[in-house]
C-alpha cells in the first residue's frame, strides 16, 4: 500500500496498469487498494502542481503568523476552523514556537490579501494578532524545484 | 621524414594490437544524431545525492586539498571495513587489507599487474564488461573467455570453469551482478565456483560494483564464503550504489600481501585517489544508506516495467536479478546485434548497446540500461515496439494454466 502511495504521490497520472507492473502486482489488486484508500480518505484528492507564472497569471500569496487565544475543551481547533473555512486560505497549520497558526493565503492582488487579513482574519474572535509576510518568489514547492535546469549530462553511450 | 605509419610502429605491440572497443564505434554514431533517447548508458541517471555533494564542498571549504596516504584516508578505509563487516560478515584490517583506488577500474588494473606473470591465464566469463580482457593483456596475461548462456541465465557454472582451466590458469575474474546481462549468482552457485578455485589454487578477482543493486534474493560476497577471503581480491566502489561515477573512487580488499603489492604500483603510478572524492565517499558511507535504498527501489520498479515491455513486444528476456541492465534476445527480428542497434538508432532514435560489444556470446542480444527516467523508458519502448513489429516479431500468446 505504501509503495502505491509513493508512486502516486510523485505522479498522480500513473495508471493502475503501470503501478501493477512496477510493483509486480495484479492490476485488479492495485485497483482495489486504491479504491479503498480513496474511500477511507487516505487519498484525499488528485491535484496538479501548476506554475501559474508561466501562464501569465498574477497571484499574490502571503504567509501569516497568527497568535490566538486557545479555548477551553477545543484548544485551537475552533479558531483554526473559522480560519480555514475561507477559500482564500490555502493551508493552515498549528505550530510550535512563538505563534500558533501558520496560514497561507492566496489572492489576486496585494490589496485583496491585505484586505482579507484586516477585515476577515484579524477580526475573528480568539485571534490576538497577525503578522503578514508576502511571498516574493517560490523556489521549491511540495518537493518540486520550480525552475529546475538540471539536465542529463551523461555520455549517451558508456560501457 | 617520418610518416604516420612509422609512428604507429613505435607503439608497444600489445597496446597496438588491442582492438578498439566495440562501444566506441557505436558511440561515435550516436553522437551524430539529434533527439536520441539513450538506454545505452552504463551509469545511474541519478545525480549524486545532495548531501554527498555538499559534504565534498564543505571539505573543500575546510581546505582538504592535499594528498592522502597512498592507501587512502584511514577514516574511509575504516568505514569501508565496517560496512563490509556489517553487510557480509567479512572482516578486513583497514590498515593492511584495504586500498582506496581511482575507481574499480584502477583497482582491477593494479590487481592484474600485481599478480600476472607473462603468459598467465585469466578466466573471464563472457559476455562481460569491456575492460577485463584488455586489462589482462596489458598486464602481460592471456584472457581465456568462458561463454555463459541464456539457458543458464548467464550464470557461470563450475563445470565450465573447470573445463577452461590449464596449468597456466592463475586468476578467475567474476563480476556479479553482471554488466551487461544483469545476471546474479546465488550463494549455491558461488560455493561450487569457490570449490573449483580452491582445488586449482586460483585467485579470484571479484568485481562487485553492482552488489547493492540486487533485486532477486541477497547478494553473496565472494570473500564471505568459507576459505575464500584470502584468495579473493574484492573490488568495489561508490559509482553505482551512490550514483558517484564521475568521482572515480573505489577500493580493493584482500590479503595483506596482495594489498601491499597493489599499493606499491598505486603509490608510484597514482600516488593516491583524489581527497575530495574520498571525503565524498566517506559522507556516502556515513549518511547515504537511506538514499541508496530509495534509488535501488526505483531501479527495481523500472526493472519490472522493462521486463513487461519486452514481453509485450515479443522479445524474450530472462529476468535480470541485479545491476540496471536487461539483456533481451533479438534474433527473432532476423537481425544481428549490431544491425539491430544500428537500425533502431537510425529508424527510431533509440540507443542500445549491441550485445556483441561484450563478447561473442552477446551476439543475438542487446544491452538495455534502465537507468533512465520512466518517461524516457516508456517512450523508448513505444518506439522499440513499433520497430520490432516492422521486423516481423509476433507476440506469442502465453497461456497461463
């Protein structure tokens, strides 16, 4: 199962047939395991990593440190939920250290993102303070180097 | 005036008479053509893992730019000794029984030169890596080839070794997992060979550069067999397991007398292996195990992909248990190895190495390296499939009962 996930994490487009061959399994078996993993939400979704810059799409993203007041019984969960429900929020994580939540926001313009932070995020009950860091350049995301120019430099034939 | 012909007459006849490598001619042909997918490469498609490269950069920053002792950094030898002990249970004294060399290639040359007297015979299973026979000849020895066949899964059998032995036989050279066939030897196979070696007092030079790339069963180290450690010179390095081909660092392990003799040649001809490469090798041994295992796992997945593709194409291919080569039989196309490789290159722009480049028993086969990205493999096999169909290969229906 882990090996199937490893292959799919690298390439969501890999076919069941290919997985079966590479792992020396039956196609039916692979199909069954994938279905089970989808049903049990081990596999959440198949997504595509896009370099939007190349499409000419302007996007602004920001990383926001959020300090909160934890609440009785639920701790950080309920304030976190109120934050991550917003579609502008791409990711939200509880952190150790000097702040509580690390929130990634994506918008079309800087104004849109600042506006969201000021009017939506900072005003949520339980949010004590926010610190906004705008992203200037992404070098690597989800293990993929964005502008990877490492090419095959081997001799074409060698003994 | 001296013309060209006169100059060549001044070359040592042993060197002059060694035929050019069969791979060389093909290499020249491939480099002429654009857009070729090459499955003809005998080295990993991975770049050396970053922590190893970074370790080397750090060593340069710290000023490690000097000679090392002739035998190589003691720390590295100790790390190798530990690795051999943990992996195969063979114990070598890092001070007296290990020598760091400039790749296995140098270690092989040293072993040959240290042991061979003029006319001594060296048994070399074939098809085999292209350097073995020339290395033997340049050391004054006589290469004696032992053909291996697809019926034996290209394994060396004791009776074939026995049959090739003469009073002049001194060395048996082994290379398993094998380049170009991908064949591996089981412990039982090796025990039988070891018995022959002991009986006829042969020295075994065992080139185990592909040991970590073993997929079917576990690799057996020749020197771990009873009574074999002293008569075996074990050669290994970092090129294949840690994707470090260009660093040129390998080693030889053997009894103190052999290592001392090899060190004597090494100290006068090479002095020492480059310290930067030795530092990188040390980092590879210290922290490279996990990364190496991941690479091996990927090779194994591609190996399955390659096997299935040949089956789908209708080309018979025995299952390679190690290295990163498949050695399919192409005689069903009616072409020779050379013709197959040449036409595949011209017509479909896929480069393989003709099996005949590795010796006469390689005729009728081609070496296909799967040290290539999955995308390249898939595209290459699509083209190859089209190619073999054009030459009338039909897929035989296999009935599974």
